[in-house]
């Protein structure tokens, strides 16, 4: 299998190519124990997935009941997919997640669709920070999986605030595909056996690449 792109890689590469190289190419970063916040996020995603599909929320998550009810209501006359792993080849053809020609993949927390319209919902347990590009990547994957869709929108569901965020139009599929392709061309030209250049930024203090001269931790 050749290198597989994802929103996580694209985001890390934009933030700092060196971090992306260590995390996804060299894969030499020490395994870190999950933080309490990360464990909570995993548990919440599992519980919300089950709840959208009919299960009861656990007692420490009942505050999300109205959000789950809203998703169920929105999906009443639509097809609903949860925790759906989607993947495509470099030409945009749908692929299985482990196919040898997978080029881009991602997991959609909730996807609602009917006729020619679809909607991506992404659960977020962290602080509010709208990043439409993440949703656009998911929208592109959904479009390739369901080519009859002509319009896809998406939103984050901010669980700390217990509300749905801004609705983003994800329908510029060609633009999103072109942006990812441009990054892929840059990555293709970089040596894979040599550490990539760093991009000093405000997140350096939290970077897992501890030997980097810009890591202030």
C-alpha cells in the first residue's frame, strides 16, 4: 500500500512538515499514554454512535440527549450512516479502507443523505475551533461514495457547549480535491528517508517531536 492521506496528515503537514514526517513517514515517535480528555472523547464517540442507532446514553452523558434526538429527527426521512470509514483512490474512485490503491481516507461520525443532498456531522469534545477543511475532506469522500449527491453541507457538534456549530457548504468538491492534490504533489517531491524541515509555530510546545530545536517543552 502506498502512502495514504487523511485530514490528520494534511493538517499536521500544514502545521509542521517535520512533525508530519515523524508521525506518518518515519513513525518513530514514542507511544504516548492517552490523556483523560482523549479517553473521554473516545468514550463519548462510542456512546453517541450507539445512541444514534437506538441505545441509551450512559448516565454521565445524558446531557447529550437533545443532540441525539435532533440527529434522529433530522434523519427521519433520510439514510443515516454512523462511524463510516470511507476511502478513495487518487482518481476519486471509491475504495476499501485496506485496498492497495487507497489514496485518501477518513471516518465520518454521522452522515445523513436523501435524494441529492447530504450532511456531515462531526462530534467534538474539545474547545470550539471551526475548521471547514476537515469537513470538506469528509464531504469529498462522501461525494465519491455517493456520486448522485450534488450538495453536501456539514457542521461540528460542540459537545462542551451542547450545540451544533456553523453550517458549512462542502460542495466545492473539485476545489477540495485540487487542494489535496496540490499538497500531495509537494509531499511526493520530498525525500521520505530524510527528516523534513520544521515550521516553528505556537504549537511547538506541545509537539511530540522532542528533539526538535524549536520544541520548547
